[in-house]
C-alpha cells in the first residue's frame, strides 16, 4: 500500500509509526484520551508524540504497538536503552551542580568593587536562598528530564502570601496549551493548563476537566485610560495585567465542538482560594504570564516546540529491540540445542504404546544401538552474529544521537590512543550539550526575572522597586576540567617512563603531556564554560553517568 499523505511538521520523525495515524480517531485503542471533545485538533499529534516517547522510556513501546494492532510486538524485548540514553544526556546537560548567578556579583569581594556589584551580590544571595527553599535543584531535575525525553517542559510561578515568596511548580507538557494571537510574538498572551480528573465513586465525584488559564488583558475593559505603575518599571504606566482563572467542568457537560477555548462558562465551577477569593479572572497585579516553557532544542523557524533527545534514533532503538528479541530466541536453541537421534531405544508409553517424548535436560540418558548416533544443531554462530549486530546498533545510536560511545561509557579504552583522541571523540557531545544549554539560557534568565518581579509585586521585605537584575542558571562543566589534578596524575607517570628509557624526566614529561590531552601553556580548558557552564560558579568533577 502506498503512502496516503505526507505530513512534515515538528513530529514528522514519528510518521513511520502506524499508531500515529490513529491519533484522535474515534475508537483508537492506542490514544483513547485524545478522542476527548475538549482537546484542540491541532494539538493531537503533539500529545500522541508525548505518549509514544513515554512508552519508550518505560519499556512499553511494544505494548503500545500491540494495542495499535501489531500483536507480535508483545514479544519485543526492551532492555532500557532508551531510558539510559535520556538519563545520560540529562546528566551531561546538568553537570555536577547548578547555581544561580547574578551578573556583577563576582566583583563584590574585590579590593575595588565595581559600581553596583554589592547590590548584585545581595540579589544573588536572596535568589539562592529562594532556590534552596523552593528546591530549585530538584525542580530542575524534574523539568529537564521531561524536556530531554519529550522535547518540552513547563515551569509555573505563583506568589504565595503565606510563605511570602514565589512558589515554583513543574507541569507535564501534555497539560500545556499556549495560545498565540500573533504568530510573530515571542510569548503567548494566553496559556491554558488543562487535564482530566478521573471519577471518584467513593467520594461521589464525577469525571471532570480542570482548566487553569493565565491571560493578559487591559486593567479595565470599561476604561481604557486606566493604567498601573509596576515597581519593576517605574515611570512607565502600563494598561496591561495578567488574569488567572481556575475552573472545572463535568465531562458530561462538554459537548462536541466545545474545545479548550470554547468551554461553556455557565457550566464552569470556579475554584476558591483558602482566603475565600474566587479564581474567576483574578487580577494578579503583574503584567506578564508566569509560565516558562522549556524546550530541549532550539525550535525551527515558525515552531515553538522542542525535540526529544531520542527523536532521531527511535528507529535505531526499534532495530535494537528486534535484534535483542532475535538474540533471546537464538540463545534458547544455543543453551538447549535441537538434538537428532538415530538408532535410539526410546521408552514406550504403556498406555498408548507410542514412544515417549524426550526432554533435553541436564543428566538425561538415552540408550543408542550399535549404529546409533546423536547430532546437535549448533546455533552459536548465529547468536554471535546477533551479538555483534547489537554492538553495531549501539554504536550507531550513540553516534546519531551525538551522545557518542565515549559519553555512554561503551567506548573501549584500547581504542583511545591519547587524550587528544578522546577529546575528538567527545566533540559531538560537547556540541550537543552546548546547543541544549543555549536553548535554555534565555528561559532561565526569564524565570529569575519573574521571581524578582513577583517579590516586588508582593512587597516582600528587602525587595525595592527598580528594574530586575540579570540572573542566570550556571551549569557545571559536563566533562573534567581540573587541569592541575590531571597534571598531578600524569607528570609522575610520564617522568617515570622517561627515567626507565634513560631520558631526562622533564623532557619526557613535556613530550608526553600532549598524549594525555593536555596542551602546553595555561588557560581554560577548551570545553569549560560551554553553554553557560564554568566561570565563577562552575565546579569541576567527572561527567555524571546515566542509569541503565
């Protein structure tokens, strides 16, 4: 059967999956949740892609394919290769630690501090205390794993009057539905967070859908001249503010055609804050939407969505799974081979008078006649070939994902003749981490700007008016950069080698250092600080390894 249509979009790399053709179709067994009437049609392929990627992460890709009609997929062996690839890429992205860094704060302790450095250091200290209270490192791990796996992740900030600080939460990107009124705008003017709440029969609650909406609009719809002064932008009146609406609908009240933006407001049940305030277009007293969308990669022009770290190697992972399944079947005949007997005296079943079925097992004894013989089918060569193919596929996946065999820890040490060769082997990984960190750089700057503005809007102690100071998330280097430690380990060994050869230790050391990946002279490691790592807040340390 020929291809009925060709779709090229941000999720085209999944077109080879038959289940993607069922996304949104009524009666779809693979994606029954996408047939809900409130899901916008243009979001169906994105949500289907998230589910397919999640199935690979949980070793359930075969089950999803079986639900889609491929019953043989239930026999597929999935040994965690997709999850290991995601975790390894995540480990290199995060480095050993992450810190909040405010520009100029590093000069506060100098003998002649630069103007404004003391204020920058104070803001940096307050932001780091906020990060500790809000478990920022933990939240970053949550959000970034979703981004690496699914391509996208979402942070939501909210001012908490009781705690007197902004709170930070991570949402599944499948709950995120941004609305762009202008495709050329940098940020959406309206954002929906929507999901279904299952039925609770014990509590007597029916199945319902919850929608949280952040929307920018005029301070007063009746009086356009009404403006507001925000503490972070003194002297510039603004007529815009952000409204929050949090409501629920019973699924039975949502009719066909009533999608996320067309829900019947007369059927809505608005949620209420602990202080009794109804969350129906609540004025948040800010002029921005406190939602940050993280993308794993830099989106293509005209697109807003990122791409998963395993997107381009899914077919390779399928091939690897099929080869593992074949190797498992081949190992069964290798461990318990097929045996042919000739001239054997087989025991007879007294009840039927027919020869009994023989069982091949340890300790089994068969009596052969004078001309009898036994032949065993040797399938070990086929098993060895399958194992070789597994290694080939792993190398191909490592190369095409740019995590590299060296990054995955599968590179044979004998294949790396020098430190410079290892540096070249890690080159694609360096570029990958640099690109991933670049895609996030602006978003984390935006997050810390919003944190500062929420503190100002909440009139928190110590936060005065004025523009927000530029702050960023500083990543630790993803590969070792402690040159002094490398020299301390390498030089004695090289000198010893030179002494045994009858040469001067110093000359041998100077000639041997390039072999260890350390160029002459001093300075910064070529990979230090790539994509935001290193610097005053970047620490050393080896690359974290993924779970596998």
